């Protein structure tokens, strides 16, 4: 993060926070927000106030303006990458805040491989699986992120999947044999 910056054409408050990712820059003032970085995209979730997304291909520090910019307000979320910004989605601020506070992952109608990707961020070690074999299963659940073994166990109770712990650092998830 780069906090507080001044240029010849633009002076930002000392409360301004810049978050730079390979996909672009987020400029936020007096706000709470979540930035999630995946392999190809960045997702900004606004919990309070507002923030502006400036794409990496844009040059807002030189001219004070961008060619591709999107401003988000509290309760909005957007995913972006180099050259494009997705549609703004409405989010449940309280649900997301509570999930962070109580260390839960809250998902609604999300493909199982995406849920496993998110759980793996909280796990020491790896969760391995065949994305194609699991992608037709969608998950709506509240899962603990401070105990990923418990989260995986809960998923095995709700879906036709099984887990194999190879070592404490490697868990394999696969469909149950028919």
C-alpha cells in the first residue's frame, strides 16, 4: 500500500490510501474495504464510504484523470483486470463484516472449486482437486476459515465428495465413487 501522495496536479489527504495491484490502483478515503487478488483479476468490495478504481493501463498520476475509472460506494463490489472493469454488484455489508469478524467464509451459489480456492488461502499447505470433476456442484454455506479441516468435513457431509489427508500439508478432494 502507498499511503498519502502528492503530485503537481493532485493533492490527496493524509487519510488517503492507495492499493496498487498488477490490474490497477484503488484510491480510498476514510473507508473500509476488501481487496482480493486472484491470478488474473482484482476484486474490490466496499464496506464503507467510497473508492475509485483506476486501471493499470490508465495514467492518473500524470494528468489527474483516467481513461478507465470506476467509483464504488458502500455495499458495492467490482472485479477488474487490465483493460476492463466488470459490472458493479450489490453486496451484503453486514454479512461480509460479520464473516470477517467471526472468521467465516460466507458463500452463496458458488462453484465448489471456487470455494476450495478460497479455503486454501486460509490453510497451511494445499488442497488439491480436479476442477472439472467438481465444478457442477454449487455451494451456499457458512464455513469456518480458522479450521479448514472442519470446513472440508462440513462439505463432505453436504456434497458427494470425500477428502484424503496425504500429509498435514496436503489434502485431496474428489467426488465419491458411485
